[in-house]
C-alpha cells in the first residue's frame, strides 16, 4: 500500500492511461477522484473496479478547460474524499492528425489552449491546500512526441512541449512549498486514441523498441505510481519516459 491515506485526483480517468492510473493508485491505497467529461459509464466502471478491490473512489464530471468547473470539482473532492495531495494531469485534448500546412489556426489553437487550460486550472485549484499543508505531488502526462516529433502530430507535439515547460517551471516555484512536480512522457501506448494506427506502423515501432513491444496503459500507470510514492520524495522536475527504450534521455 504505497499510497495509503493519500487522495489522488486523476483527470481524464475514464479510459486509457487515466483509467489504468486511477485503478493502480486505488489498489495502492489512495482514495481516487475519477474525473471525466463525457464518458460517465466508463468512469463508473473504473470506480467500481477500485471499490471491488477494497478501495475508495468517486467519479466527478468536469470539463478541465473550464476553470469554475475544475474549482467546484476540487471543492467536492475535498468534502467527499479529503484533501487532494496527488494530482495527475492526464486529460488530453483531441486534435486532427494531418500535415501542418493543412491545419487551420482554430484547430491548432484549440489543442494548444485546451492542453494549457487543462493543466493550468487543475494546478491552481489544488495547490493552495497543498501549500498550506506543505506537501503535494503533481504529475503531468506528456508524450514522447514532445521531444521527438512525428508526422502529422505538430499540434500535439507543440502542446505537450508547452506542458513540459510549465511542469518544469512549477517544479522550481512549488518546490519550496513542499510540492513535487514531475513529467511522465510515454511512447506509443495502446489506447482508444491510438486504435486507428495501422498494424504495420505498430510493428515498425516494436522493431525499434529495445524491450520489443509497445506500451499498455498499465505500463504508464506504473511510472506514475513510482513518482507518486514516498520512495520518490526527493524527485522533482524530472522527465520520465516509459517507452521501452525507444526514447533514451
């Protein structure tokens, strides 16, 4: 029980990496706030899985791009589960995969702005209580594409690069308050978001990966747990890449 007594808020936790992370943190003793926006049924499945394992969890609907909605969610979590001492910024904003020259500014801006809003509002909502208690852990889910771009992913790469920069700045500014901030940047991970990828492309990634496979959501969740646990109490400002070795820093 690495997280016994902790309260974790995982944004975008109804599926994929977020769902796997919520389940693992719950299994390790944390009370988990499962944030979702549209997929209520999926979020309730995650809650049920955590409760079946003997854990505590509740689902909370909020558009993380809406500051007031995020503040209200954090207030409710505090009343129902307790003070949020662990925040996992996972909610990702959709985007079209296509060449840069085919993008409209509105499409590009929506990804950049949405990604920043999702992090900005969540951090501002939880940090005051963390600072008051002089303890807290923030983990942002980035992407290996923030450092190694891929064809058609210019908006995603740019948005995640912005997230990386924000998280490093937060690690510097919030460290004196007892708050740790780290980045998890997975490589190709099999989720709903990557289901469209041709098998030929997946096989190519496997051949390039030293560990000989692509990631499952649980692999990324394990990296989050590593950074959230007290064993990482002196780790902040890091960029951890659970990529099977395809990205070596």
